């Protein structure tokens, strides 16, 4: 095995994951040091969904020096301030998992602890009144953060909704213009070296391409990581039983909202993602509890506007590869595992995988200790997100279908039980080792799903109640005035980034 630097990388797959990998490497690797070839097959196509993101994507765009207005225009994008969850904790309930801060921390204690105390006494309004992003969602307002001192407008946290096909095309143009070579063709075989490393891929045309390193972005089939290397898969469907989705766009009938809506259904949930040219919709469901026909009909019955095209059926098994990086092959995107898009985490996991890969960037021999550490860290990311998703299902009062009865009563991972118990006691949540969702996200979802902690942080009682009341009123009024100052989401788009 050689300890020489990588000279050639082959990326198999040109969906979101493949082109994100190609674009970031084109940007980060010194020109001329490592050739990058991407193979994709138009006949096979991409999964074509994946329209909602989380704020970390701004870092990815920044890394690539992408002009945000240009990007939004070319992907028919809109802005996203959070997700509204409807009918999850109970029928006729709803809450926001909003990006950014909730209230304003006082004396080093999270705002929500003070709020929990006052709310229990009936002396505080709903949490949305103290949360900039939730209020902006409710009023369909948006603006980027501005230099405004202590104002919450300095810290507007946002992400995007975009057309996944246009996003991949955007990155493809970016990567190709920076030296990535694209090859059209179907990979039909993979050849291994004596040490089990991948040596080459063979296309249907008979052409064989060798490389030092391979990135598997071939989607659910996991052409290299699974079919060639037999890496194995951890199946999590006993915790996240949804295994199918039916997706369709529909005509927009109103101005785009600056948020995703997720509505719990009889056997899963339905997403609604507003873009500039249409609204994306899909029903993610458990086939054990509902037929494909019924799911499709439920989706069509719940569209705002006329469907655009035929609904597309997708099948998946929730879980992850036993190794994300195996020998000289890294799996990204759907090839690495799948968790339903309830919190829009898949594209982020591609980004996080790439960021980690760049920090462990290997030589030709792919040192095993680096590979193990990459796998350990990525497993941690996946498991924490998995727990966060399970939370939405297991903390519910819904008993109106077999599906919800299953979810309410299922055994959950110990790591999640511990988080829920700690929150129930005193409203505390700890973020471990930089896990993706912070304490505010956990608070918003746990409280939103219906858990009211028995207590709150002990230091809250140090503040006299009259003072606390005054501060809460002050924060509420600052939030109201800040949102008044924002243009509507549509006005903002019209002014800055309206697609042609
Ligand atoms: P794909 O898009 O499937 O691309 C696979 C590529 O591999 C294609 O180019 C294909 O041609 C190529 N290929 C396959 N086999 C071969 C072969 N033999 N030879 C050559 N090429 C080959 N993520 C989010 O972040 N937010 C969301 O809102 C979201 N919603 C989703 C909803 C659903 C229902 C699903 C299923 C996923 C969703 N995702 C979402 C996940 C997101 O779609 C994917 O993470 C993302 O699109 C990456 O996909 P991919 O590139 O890994 O795979």
C-alpha cells in the first residue's frame, strides 16, 4: 500500500450528494493535484426530492462562495425559518420548531426556564410570542439578519427550500467549471484489489476507470459501499416505521410561506414545502399500516392546488450503513443511510460527511485509525438525529390509528429515554459532543409534543417575579416590533431573488 497522496477520485452518482461532493472538492483541493471524475446515469436518474434544509447549509454555500440571490433565483428557492408541526402531539395541536433563539437568556440560564415558571402560573403568553422566527412564520415575513446591535434582527437564522433537481444542476455547473469531469454512463461492475480496496468501476460501454479513492453517491442501491464491499446495514425501522413516501408538486395558490409544514397523518406525515414555482408535497408512511393507494389518495386530497405531474412512489429502509467509510470508499447521501426528512437532515448529513472527510483527507492507504474515527463520529451524528426523529413519534397522545398506537408504545433507545426523563424533571437538556440539534430544538419539540416539565432551573427563582414579568413583557414587545419591521417573505423575494 502506498502512502502517496490521492491522485484520482471517482464519484459515482450525480444527485444532490454527488454534486455536493464534486463542488466542494473542486473548491477545496489545490487545482491539478487530484483529478475528480463523476459518473452518473441519466437513465437511472436521481431521487428528485429533498427540498428543505437547515441553517447549516449557509456555511456550505459560503464555503463555495455562492451568491445567495443568484442561487435562490436559479433553484426556484424560498427562505425557511422553521417547521410547523401539526397534529403530532395530539389531533388539533400545532407547534413550531423554529430556527434561532427563543427569548433572551438571562443570568446564563436559558430563557425557556424563566418562561416555564411564568407559564405554569398563567403569567406568560405562548412561547411563539417570544420567538422571532415563529412570529415571522405566523406573519409570513422574512429578512436576512442586519447589523442592529442587540436587536433579534441581528440574529435571524434561516435555511432554504429549493428544487432538488435545480440544486444538483447548479452545483454541477459550479463543479464542472472548476475542473470536475462528468461521465455519462451506467456502472455495471466493480473490480477489487487483493487487499479488498476498490480498483476500478466498469461502465456498460465496457470502459474501465481506475482511481485511488471512490465516493459512493449512487443512492439507495449503494453500488460500491454495499454491492461491491458488502458493508452491511443497521435497520432502524422498528423505531422509525415509515418505509415509503409518495411525492408530488402542486400549483401554488398563495404566496410562499417561509416555513415547511409537517402534518401528522393516520400512518405517517405529510410535508408541504413552498417554492417559487410550485409547492412540494409528500406523504411519508408506514406500509404496514396503510396501502399505497390510500396514501396516494390522502396526499392528493390534501393538496392546496392542482397536482403537477404524477405522484412518485419511493421505498426505503430507515437506518445506516455499518460503516460509512470502508477501505477506499466513502458513502454519502442515500448510499450511506436514510432517515426520513422530518427535520430536513439528509442534505445536512452530506455536508457534515464532506466536512469530516476533508478533515480526515486520506492518502492512498486510507489509514485505518482515521477511517474508524470518521465512522465513530458519523455514527454518533446519525444516532442523535435518529433519537430526535423518534421523539416526534413516541411522545404523543394520539390513539386514533394502529400506527400511532404502535409509536406511542414502542421501546425507544436508552439515549432518548434519558433525554426525555431529564427534560421531564427540570426542563434540562444537554447537548453532547456537538450533536446537531441544540437544547432549544429539543425544548421546542419536547414541549411542542406535549411534555411539560415538573420543574425548571433552580436559579430562575433568584429573579424577583415582578422583574421577571417586566422582562418577559419587554422581550415580547421587542419581538413584535422586530417582526413589524420585516417585509413579507414574498416582498423580500420580489426585491432580491425572484426566479424568472
Ligand atoms: P440520488 O438522488 O438517488 O442520486 C443517485 C445518483 O446515482 C443518480 O445520479 C444516479 O443516476 C446515480 N446512479 C445510480 N446507480 C448508478 C449506476 N449504476 N451507474 C451510474 N450512476 C448511477 N433531504 C433533505 O435534506 N431535505 C428534504 O426535505 C428531503 N426530503 C426527502 C424526501 C424523500 C421522500 C426522500 C426519499 C429523501 C429526501 N431527502 C431530503 C433526502 C435527499 O433527497 C437526499 O439526501 C439527496 O437528494 C441526496 O440523494 P443522493 O444524491 O444520495 O441520491
